[in-house]
C-alpha cells in the first residue's frame, strides 16, 4: 500500500501467542526477525551515511532515486503474490512449490524486460541519459529474485526466521560492501545499481542452499491457473499501491530537479529507517500468525488492538523525537551539504504517525478475502497520494514534504471505518491508545525541546550533547509510558522479560 506499516514486536498476548506453536516459539521467531531487521538497518544506515557524506552528492542520490522509483512501481509486484499464496496454502506441498517457482521465474523475466523497455523513455523524459544504464542494471537484478522469494516464503511459513536472518543478512553485507567499494572508486550513482545485482545474486544462492526449490517442467493448467489467479488479484492491488509509494521521487524529480530529489529521498529514507528500526522488525510474522488465528476461528479484534497499541507506544514518540531533532540529526550524519533535508525530514517523520495508526491495512483484508473492496480503496488512496504531492511539489520542496501530512490525515479517514468493520476492534480501545500515544510522545520530546532551545541551538548540538539529549528523551519515554498508563505497557514489559530471561537463567545457574 501507499504507506508503509511495519508491525511492532509481538508480546505475551500477541496473536501468535495463542497459536498452536505456543508463545515461546513465536517469541523466538520474533527475536530472530528483530535481529534480522536490526542488522539490515545498521548496514543500510551506515552505508547511506558513508556514501552520502563522502562519495555521492545530492544530485547523484537523486538520479538513482528516480531510477529506482521508476523500476519499483512495477517491481512492487515482483513476487506475484507468491509469498502470501504459500503462506495461506494448506500444505505447501512440493508440487505447489515447483509451480510457484516456475511462475516466479517467468514473471521475473517479464518484469525485467518491461523495466528495460521503459529505461530509454524514462531517461528521455527527465533529460538524464544516465538513467538508461541505471535502470538497465536494476532490471538485471530482478532476474535473480525468484530464487530467494519462494524459499523465504517457505521459511517464513514455518516461522524459521533464523534462516531468513541468514539470507537477508548476508545479502545486506554484500550490498553494503559492493556499494561502498564502487562509490569510492568513482562509479557514482551506478554503484548503487551494481550493489543491487550483487545482493540479489547472494540472496538467491544462500536461500537455495537453505531451502532448495526447483521449477517444474510439467505444469498443470489447473494448478497454474489457481496460483496466477491469486497472484493477478494481488498484483493489481500492489501495482496500484506501488504507484502511490514510488511516485514521490518521480514527481519531485520532474518538478524540482535531481538535487531536490536527493534531499527529499534522504529525508524520507531516514524517517522510514527509524520507523522500521523501532517497530518493523517482526512485521513478517504477523501475516502467518493472523492467518493461523483466523483458521482457528478466533476473533481478531482484541489482537489487532494490541498491535495498534504497540505501534503507538513506540513509533509515535520516535517520530516526534526525530522531527524535533531533525536538523542536528542531518548535520551530524550527512554534513552541511545535506542541511536542506532537515525540514523535509521533520515533516515526513510526523506524517508516519498517521500511517501506523491502522497497521496491517493490506494484510488483513487480503487474508480475509476482501481484495475487491481493498483494490477500490487503494485506487482512491493512490489518487490522494499523487494528487497532494503534485500540488505540493508544484509550490516548493518543503510543500512537497508537507503534503504528506495532508495525505496521511486523508489516508486515516479513508481506512478507519472499513478496518473497524473488517477486524472488529473497539473504537474506545483505539481512541484510548491514540490519546496515550500522543501524551507519551509529548513527554518524550520535552528534553529535546529544552536541549535545542534552552541549552544549545540545533546547529551547535554536537555528538556528545546529542547523545545526552537522546538518553534523556529515552528516559522520558519510559516515564511517559507509565504516566499515560499506555495500553501497551504490560506487553512491553513482557517482551523485555522474555529478552532478558536467558541472561537471568545463566546468572542463576552460575550462582547455584
């Protein structure tokens, strides 16, 4: 969908906790998923900082961002619904896996060919000849994706996130190493495209080593029709959502230029990275666990309320803090040349609060078979995203970022009533979560506001004062969770206890 909505870590009472595997196994899966997300985040974050600070200028980042956005409008559907098809399949037998692999390979070739065919028109549209080469390289990377998509879907199905950690972790290491080496060697924006190819090849090799899959040479029409039928429905949905998600860089690039696109994409990426860091680590476990709950006939509303509470308790304060400290963050990480991204980061960070207010807004409708209604809502969603952004970008770069706040408010209104009817959550519980989250966010940012207005200025808040401010804000967040009596408080305590349990056990054993 147009807004990214990663899920917060499950707790003792998370949906998965009541599944047949028991709470302990799901918590272990959550921790491995979190480790995978955090490891990838760390590598991507460090890589983006080093590349932006030392090797690539805003216009070079903007060039790659436009190419990637053009490709990903189509590549958002690269798995053709295979991940969700295998996740909900009753048995995922070997014949089904082989058919999925074959369809995935065929679709990847079609997708790569389409991206390559669009490379020249895109380059001409932006009057940037280098876009042709970058898009061509990106097209090549998609040829290798099916060899990791199907194995990862099967590993996620059985909640084997230790294996998915290996696939994603090794791929991220190769991507970062390749990008840094080539950028340092003067390959400019093309270095990031070559890194995509290296990552895709690595993920394919590791995934096949952990869970080999092979295509079938004897395709059964009825089985292929079933898979393609499911994939085509979700493909149209993801294509519509991809337009809303990926067009911002294209629109800003056309209306404001490549340098502005680099600044905009850097602000958006930093907000998204923090979003995933604090709440998106275990989003992959929610579709299979909610699917299991639905198969068992359990009401989804109470579990959904707890997911909303976890998002509000973590993401809202984090985004509010990032908005307040946007200027020192940009200056410390990327240097003065990127200072123009600071106000953009603040606006985009605040807009993220809208998009986590209704998590799983795509997953649950797909799970419950409401694709048709979701598709039409998605079309309206896409129109709102593109329309507000064009209006903003036509005025200024800051107005383009500010349009995300307008879009976020419209997005929340568009989905709220339908999601309530679909899932069955209580309005009283959701509104209480929103109020508690807002109060927690306000308490969290108080030390930061004091630091940049009473102690230092945003330009002079150096590394040590920034670290002290972040520490004070973290303590304020803990106080806010207790003062607001946040609905997620007990769940956060339970998750922390589970993380610390092995440490306590080892200490107890040594003492004994």
